[in-house]
C-alpha cells in the first residue's frame, strides 16, 4: 500500500513510521520546512522511546520519506491520513478544526484514482461529513471515500500501542473503503488485533467515549483518595480491591495529581461541548472536567500543608514536570498548576525533569532548573514528586536527608511506601494513604 500521512506531529510520525515498518510505502508530509529538514537528518521533533531508531531503519530501507508538499504523495496514495493538530479553541473549548479542513482542501486538489482519505486526528462527531463535503466541493470528480480511524496511542508507549493495539476502530460507510483499511492494517492480523468496522460517526464518538471513560476512572479514584485521607483508608488497597473485579479492571486506577496531557483534557472538553450542542449533555463528564481542574491546584495546597501551613520564604524542590514519564510533553501538566500555586503562596520553586525542562523553560520562565534530583533538593524545605519518572524511583534518601533544609517529602504519585521514608527520618505525605494505614 502507498500511504500519505498529512501532518508529521506526534500521531503522524509514529503512525507513519509504524506503517512503513509493516512494509507499506509511506510519505510523511508537513508544512514546516524546518521539521522536515530535521526529520531527514534523523532528528525527532518529539521525545518518544524507540521512534528515532524506527524512523532511521525505515528510511534506510527506503519505505519512509519526508516532504513539505503533499501533491505527489497524495496523487500516488491508496490511503491519505489526516494527522494534523486539533487544539482546543480559545474561549469556547471546541476542537479547532481549521487545520483538518485546510488539509482536506489541499488533499482534494491532488487526488488521482480511487483514494481513501482517513481522519486520524481526534475530531468531533460529524467532522468526517464536513471533510467529505469540502473534498467533494473542491474536487467534484474525485473518486474518494472519507473514513474515520481514531488512534489510541499513549505517549511514551506509542510504538508498542501501535503494533499491539487492543483494537482498531475503522468508521467507513462504504465497503470498498473498509477493504482498503483492512489492507492497511493486515500486518496486525498477526498480532490478532480485532478490527471493528463501524459507521463513521460511531468511530468518531468511540474515540471520545474511550478517553472520557478513562478520565472518569482516574477522577473517580482520585476522589476516593481524598476520601481515604479523611476516613483513614488506603487508596492503593481500595484500587486493587475493586480492580481485581474483571468488570472494573485494574488499569487507570492509580491516584495522583490529576490527569494532564494532550488528549484527556482537550477531548473531555470537546465531548462536553458536542453533547451540549446535541441537546444531550454528558453531566458526568462535565463534573470530571471540573473536578480534575480543581485537583491540580489543590495539590499545591497539599504541599503547603505538608510544609506546616505556609511556604512563604521556603524553597520547594519539584521532581518531574511533564504530565507523565517518558515524554517531554508539558501540555496540561499538573506541575504547571502546582508550581503556580506554590509561587503564589510565596515559595521559591526549583525543579528537575529528565526530558521536560526545555519545554518547561518557555512555560515556566521564572523557575530555577536543577541538574539532577540532588541538585534540586539541596537546601529545600520540601521535595515534591509530581511525575513518576523511573529516575525518581530509587532515590538515595540518606543523601537527600543530608542535603535538605527540612526532611519533608510529598509523593503525589505514591512511588514510595510511607513507612520506608518515615524510617529514614522523613515526614511523608502521599495521595490517599494517611499515616499508619499502608500494610504492605
Ligand atoms: C491518552 C490515552 O491513554 C490514549 O489512548 C489516547 O490516544 C491519548 O490519551 P496519553 O495522554 O499519552 O494517552 O497518556 P496516559 O498514559 O493515558 O495518561 C494520561 C494522564 O492520566 C497522565 O497525566 C497520567 O499521569 C494520568 N493517569 C493515568 C493517572 O493519573 N492515573 C492512572 O491510573 C493513569
């Protein structure tokens, strides 16, 4: 199969490289000449484990190329994927579809022969209809089908998720388009990934429903964690106790500082808006959005409390800035609200992150950045773990005890066991594990 990938951001690049790895011939297109140039030179615009090597290998084998112009790639393609960004629109929270529509218009002008145009970007229900309308208006004679094929990749695990997906959802209203998509994903049959062929609108909604459900699961356990702190219970034991019930499942029940990232916050908000517009509000998801927003700021208050009720004039060391480990992505990261809350309360904040500091510097310019966790902790009145990077899982607490001004640890990811750190002379605060309740 010949594939054109329009948009070489996170989704486009990972999908393009994986399709090329499957044996397809892929052209990744992007309007940004600097990005294309650096990709050609083997430099990745994002940090994703395994991506650089996969790109290098598929380029070497001649199945992956990069272009700034889509004309030739689209003309030759059996399937053209739209994988451009859909940021939240400022002001109203709707997904901004201008990039998707602009791509559709441009693709229309370059189509030759039967082509399947696939929306991979996360788009509200009905966007496929609009993409089809735009293409038919711009190219009335084009032989084209418009399909929805949402992605479910997690940052940091995207390549594994792509190659061994739980399922593939294809929203195709025409049988011949579904056949092309079957060909595109045929290599995954080996991994026995089920391909669900649905209507286009169903596929579009499935993506939002999946993300909203996962966001709800996280928010549920976060509220349970707060309750655990009040009633003297251990949220990790509660999560295990409910998660072993197959109907619930144990994943996405890890309490923490609230979800962030490029998907959950944006997609839950977009679903809320779509549902309101359709006259069928999703009140549960509306509540999840607001509970999660408030939670991030509340984590700053948790740190202040751990510091004895005030942080004015104190130094707080923050470990982990990205919204989760194994990414350099700072979008909607809980660290942003937590650090702002601490600074507003008069604290000096020093931070360290293995991959996120470059992006963080533009978002948090008046922050001191450290060389490593120990440099970060030196002279600090509290150490706060915000992101559970592996590098923070086996810290040398004896050394930290000697470095810090006060032995206070706030572990917002429950990386450590309270009794272990207490034995090392620290005052420890986790999430949903009040003093004396953890038994393991
Ligand atoms: C998510 C979806 O998992 C993926 O299917 C979709 O395509 C894009 O959005 P991603 O945003 O990369 O992926 O990260 P994910 O691992 O899902 O984590 C999202 C957020 O939830 C992070 O901030 C993470 O820290 C938080 N989280 C996750 C929890 O707080 N607790 C959990 O148990 C799981």
